C-alpha cells in the first residue's frame, strides 16, 4: 500500500479576496502622510519628537498588554502604530513628553485593549485618549499659547478659539484657501486641509473608509453651521470656517470612520455621520468647548449600536 | 483566485463561468475499484443484503440494508470487494460500498429503463438519488413537501463550474425526455428552464418557458431562483421545496430522459476539474471513480500539503484523501497549491461591514459572528438571521480579519439543529 499523502483540509470558501487588516492600517497611515509632512515642515523637530514618541509608546503599550494577557502579539497589524500616529497628529507640537505617554496609554489600554483588543472597542481609541487629556490638562490644548514661540509669516490664529473668545470679527480675514493650505494654527497634522482631503479621498476610493460617513458628516457640519449663520450672522461663523478649521476634516476622514465604533449599514452610516456633524456644531456654537469634534464623535459612537439596528430585513424573515 | 480590485468602493462581484464551447469533454477511464456511498451509518451488526464477492452488473439497482430503503445503482460491472463505514464532515456517517471492476466487463443491465419505469414512488426516490447531479436529498417525491413547479437549471452551483451549461448546450433531447418522465412520475406539469443569457436561444428548444439568470454569483442558488425568478416567498431555515419549487440540475433531468427512453445507465457524471492555475476542463467520469484516478489521467500532480476539494472554490468540501470517490453530486474537483491556500486567523471582527454589504440574503453578519464565536446559537438563530444564510461563502471571501465566517455559520446551523433535535426527543 502506498503512503497516503496528507492534504490540508478546511472549510469553504477556498478563495479569499486578499484583503488584510494590515493592508488597511498601513494604507491609512500612508494617506495621512501628506498632512503629516506639512505639519512637520511647519512645526519642525518638536513635531517629529511628539510623533515618534506617540507612535512608539502606542506600540509599546499594546505589546505590554499582549504579554500581560498572554495573547499573540498584535502589533504587527499596524493598528497600534496607526492609533499612535493619529493621536500625535491631533496634539500641538509642544506637547510635553509625559502627556504624550499618558495619552497613548489611555488610547491603547483604556480605549482598546481592556475591551478585548481591536474590534471590541465601542469608542474610537484615539478619541478616548484625546478626551481624557483635554479634560485633565486643558491648558495644553490652547494652541495659540502653545505656539507662542513660533514665528509664522501669516496671522497666527487658532480660528475656533478666536471665534469663541473674540467673536466673529476676529476671523473675518480668513479665507477658505488659506485655511485649506494650512495658514492657521492648530495641531500637528490637522491644519493642512488639502492634504487631509487628498488622503481621505484616496482611502474612500480604495474602500478603506466609507464615503457615507465622511460625506454625511461634512454635510451635517455644513447644513447646521449654515442654519446658525442664517439665524444670527453676527454671532455665528459660516460653514467654511467650521469645515476647514479645527479637527473637522481630520475627523471626517480618519476618526469618525473607525470601523469598530461606526455603523455598517447604509442608512445608519448616513445618520451616524450627520449626527456627528450636527453635534460638532452644537458644541462649538453653544457648548463650552472650543472644538466639538472629539466629544461629538465619542457621543455618537455611544449611539452606534442603536443606530445600526436600522437594517434591511434578512431574506426569508417574517418580521 | 480573484483578488480585491484596486478600487474598493463597491463590493466585489464574482461571476459564474460561461461555457467554453471550444473545449472537448474527455472520458476518464476507470481502473481498479469504484466506491458508492450509502447515506446510512454502517455497523457490523447490520443485516446486509449484499456481501463481498457478489457480482454486480453495470445498471444493477440493489439495496444494501435489510431494514432500509437506501439503494445503489452500480455504474460498473464487477465484484463487491468491501463494505465499510465512512465518516464525513460534522460526524455524518456513510456506508462505503466498493466494487472491483472486471476487465472486459461489458455485461450491462439492458433493462434499466424498464426497471425505472416500473419502480414504485418510494423506491424511485431512492434510485434517483444515484443520478448524476442530484443535490437535494428529498429529490421530488416527498409527501411532506408540496412541490408544484420544477425549475430545470442550466446554471451551476459555484464559480468556475460549467457542467449544466454543457448539458443544456448538448443534450436538449434528453432533457425533453426527462421532462416527460418527471411529468409522468409526479404529475407536476409546471416546468421552467433557467439558463445564462448565452444559452437562452438554445434552451428554447426544450419546449418549456426559459428564464435568463445573470451570471453574478450567487444568483443561481435555488433559494434566490425561487425568490427572484419564481416570485415565491421563501422562509428562513426552509428550502426551496418548502416554497413549492424544486430546482433540479439539467444534468439530472437529461440522465432521467436518457434512462427512460434509451435505457442508458446514469453511471457517469460531468465534472469540472480545476487545476492549480485555476484552469478548468470538463471531463466525464464514472460515478464512484476515485479522485486520484481523475487527477492522474489528467496529469495533475498533487503534493503533500496541497488541498483537494470536491466542489467549487466558494462552497466545496476539502477532502483528506485523494481516494475519495466522485459522487452523484460532485460538480467539480479542484486542486489548490499549498502556496495558494488563504490564511485563516483568530482575529475578532472589526466591524468593517464588507460581509454585510456583500451578503445576498442581507444577514447582519457582523452581529451574527459575535454570537457564533461565543456559541450563542439560539440567540443567533432567533435574532440575528442565522437561518436566512444561503451558504454562498461570500462573507468569508471578503473578510478583512480573515475570520472563517462560513465555517462558524455551518457549525452553528449544525449545532443548533442537533441541540433542538435532542431537546425534541427528550421532551
């Protein structure tokens, strides 16, 4: 009798389309590079320091947690690095090292790992880190104060703070093109609007983030800001300022679209995006915070499981 | 293997294979032994109607067990050489009957057609299970399932396969005779044919209404044909037959026609063979021929660590031995190189939604998988549409986290059914 060859036996399907978590995460990192490069050019070495520290500590925290929970190391899939990178992009370049390390700890451990790792997180991990830092050390996020030692060739102004504290007259000189080309102060990676849009569109075309969420979010911002402006144009800024300043563009393409905390069905994605947009403007115009993006996304993350219940009836179901 | 396209905005669309009319169909010569599977568990205590050493002729119809109706149609002439137990997937038990072919065994049962016509309804059901292309275990004579329409499908169950398209193209007469036979035996007189666009004209000659199905996978699945083409309401967890529609392969109908008119023994099967490069060819194989005989005659090498699959790339079954026989429902034999086998990982679902967007039955796979991973099968069936799934395999095909979603679903359906059966028995 001949020796029986051993074959690999597993369940169907025997084909796979080749998509990988790793590919997705690396492509998102690739997409933010333009905006990131603009930030580094603008803020110099301190920005590089913050980015490097953030990415490396995020990976470090995830590895520690993998060891503690005796799981296989998941840092290879790029998600920890991505979390660190997105987190760094939302910080001012002058962020002290201890705040960066604390922030990534909160992002990775509290935002993600304690829920069981990637996929289990009900909130966007980056925003959990951001929210805790913003509440605990509010002064660190005063961008005008943080950038006082920089010398720029344009009006040094964090538009949303100026709007909040000095009223609409203080930001009248800002044009959409200036804002989009990064002529505003703000976080390391979130001021160069053209770069963010380019990266976001790339991700949408490649199917790594869903257009439904980004588009409805931006529409939500536009419509709500427009309504406020129409109601009282002396107090409230128009849609352009809201769309192109603060974390808006960054949030639309890179934060609100995070898989685990966002819906998957078509109508829920539209509702989810629009709700974040509306909430962002409400916080900016009525709330106490300068930029509402972080809290708006977190709040709607919370509603995600309920919104996502709006789904088509499965085949052959009576109810 | 079809990969994700560069533009990922929309869900990938997989297409069924068109019939390549330029290719010829080779016959596989059977050497040595063939094996038939009987859908019943075998134990040494069973009283059997056959024993090793018995002579059988090609076309002989015989029962195996004294106390069971299961029957076999021998596709070869020879001598029974072994009867043994065989375990399939999910603990399914079969009895494998091996027949050693005799050289120069041209002695065939010439009265097969007569036997078929004289058979009672219940034995006819058992006999027809041995016909090539049969995929349903109820066939069409079932008092519990009020089938009123029969769909003859010229479509195939999976990608790369073109067996039924080949039959529609080449065996119109046999299909017509098969329709006459079915009508006579069952009294059902509502027939339609579903074919791809390219065969719509040819299929007119069958003489029953023709409907065209797009080549988009899985539109040819019996449930979707019942819902979309027949306009019937389908019920989750039930089959197309429960909605009154019997979807039957063109190959089976042609075999019935040939058997009833020409007394042709339904002993061979058209099989699509898919090699390591994904190239396909059609062959005609005697039912019961071991897979390795087919592969060696086509000069396809299989090495240790490769994968041998009966069926197509999305819904087939991997077999652990290449001596597995070609069964009446073996539509394809596929060989996959060890380098090409996609990796499966134990990631959690990241909720990307690719599976939800591609699911033809609109199952919330992202929610379902969370219950399946934790063995919550009752909840999965009640609230998350487990039984709406039509087993197409697309969810696992697109899964970014490389979760074996389809395997979880199959396991869940099996476990849920088993638990509920045990509960019903103990009640």
